[in-house]
């Protein structure tokens, strides 16, 4: 079984470099983005980003809702799901503007990584 996709790894490296140097993200934030990308690639079984289809985003979103936390043995919280999907949405927005992907991806494809409005409100609610 493959452990990585060389083309995807080059794209991820470019994106993480962009976050570090261009967006000035901290190392901890970059690690969270890398974790979100790894989760998505695990779900798609390392399919190339060039072969992205909106059904992958929909299926991944549903799989995240059912995934169990390793620490608490409960389903992932809405906040973690929201953060993961936001990281993937930002990545696919960036990818849609890259040469070689403009004809394969549209900016609207990234919108499939959004939660419903109700779930987003729950995920971003301030606790007392």
C-alpha cells in the first residue's frame, strides 16, 4: 500500500511554505493544517489532488462527523470538525488558483468543505 503521493507532497510543501512565509502562520497553526490535509488524504486513499471531486468533500465531511476521538473515545467535537474543514477549504481555494489546477478546480468547489449554518454556530459558540 502506498504511504504517500509524491505530487501531493510537493503541493502540500508549497502550500505550507506559503502559510509560513506569506501568511506568517505559527508552527502550531501549520501543524494543524498539515494534520487536516493528512486526514483528507487518508480518507481519499492518497488520490491526487488533481482528481478532486465534490463527492470526496461531502463524503469526508460525513466521515468526520462519525470519526471517534482517540483521547476521549467520543465523536469529534464540532469545533475540531469546523477547524479541519476550514483548513481544507482554504487549501482548495489556494489550489484552485495554481497553474495546472485552474481548469480542474473551481473556487466554488472549496465551498463543499463548509458545515451547515447551525453546526457552524455550535462550533464557534463562546462558552462561559
